[in-house]
């Protein structure tokens, strides 16, 4: 091979390498654009407040319903239910942030009764707030997944009895 032929061969080889690199780069750009056009796996929503300074979400169910505690303008803590169709709903005062929601939209939480006792309650979309019975003292909701249990204190005993997931010797827990 003559020197002229060798140089021509090397130039054509460089052009071939350059074309291959440009094709690879173009393919990478196309793949990146196609991947970025896929819908996101989640959507972030900033929840409103009930007039106070903060809202804290504590649970979400498979229907996209969110429950938690939000501060009102007067500083009190209220239970809320939020979903895309109805927005933020104030479900009344709560004692603490132990709230949970199940798959059908029932919520368990704790409130204070007029005698200043803690009372566990269940809120349902069709039934509203139902206060759970006690042994004469207060009750406290203890949400935990799909089974929600709690405790009830007996006014004749100085310490509370704790319920087992379905029933105990002196208490009954409610599964919703």
C-alpha cells in the first residue's frame, strides 16, 4: 500500500468512528427524552391547614384519602380528612396524633369528652363520629394497620387495662 492509500484509509476510518459516536450520542438523547416523558410514579400535594400554622398527615389509604391533625386559627388541634374530590374536611377536635384510616374510609382517633376524659372514637363516612364505650373511665385509640385496638380504664382500678387485638379479660377492642 502506498502512503496515499494508507492516509485515505485512516481518514475514512476516522469518519466512520465519528459517525458511530454521533449515532450513539443521538440514541442516548432519544432514550433520555422518551424516559422523561413517562408519567411520574407519585404526585406531591401540599395540604392546606384548617386556619392555623400547620397540618401533619399521619395516614393514607389505598383510595388516596389522607388523615391527620391540623391546627385551627384558635390553636386547637383538629382531625382532618382530605381527598382530591372533597378537599380538606374538619372532623373535630382530637387529643393526640394517633389517627388511622382503613380502606373504606373509617377513621379511629381520640377526643376529650365534656368530663375531660379521653375517649376513643370511630368516624365513618356514613355514620359520622361514634364514641366507643368504656369501662367507666377513659378510652384511648391505638391505631395500627387494618386492625385498630385501644385501651379502656376501669374507674375502680387505678391503672388501665390494655386490650389484646380482639378482646381482653376486662376490655374489648374494636376492629374496623
